[in-house]
């Protein structure tokens, strides 16, 4: 695990309140929340939202949601990182299968 360093900054009270509310909603420690926010910022190249980011939203059962939350607590991942990792792995697996000439799995639409 990478060595950690402390980061302290004064911010306006209204922003502090928003940060703490969101952090609690995500059920993360403040350190985990701030780390996720900073990682997301730098993954975008350190730039503000420029319209090249898209939102993916869907509904799931309460039971599945609970299982995911438990997994996130254990791993320290955010919901976003968890879902993005799943999608990236599935796409990589598909690309690998296509490169090796494997037939598509049943139920998957054919590429046009």
C-alpha cells in the first residue's frame, strides 16, 4: 500500500457542509471521500467538466444494493469506481475474446 500523507485546507462553511453531507451519504470516511474526489479530478486530466463526461444511471433491487454497499465497505471503493471497473473488465474480456476469434456469448447482440 502506498504511503499516505496528511492534507489540510480551509474551505468555506457552506462547501464544508456539502462535503460532509455527501461523504456521509456515501458512507465513507472523510479521508476516503477526499481521496475519491481528488482521483476523479485527476482522472479527468485536472480539468473541469467539459461536456465529455456522460452519466450512466440505473435502478437495482434493494437486496442487490445492500450487497454492493457491503462490498464497498470492505474494499473502500466508491460506487462509481466499482461500476466503472466492472464495465472496463467486461469490455476488455470481450476485446480479448474477439482477438482470439472466440464466438460471441449467447444473448449478446451482434456488432453492426
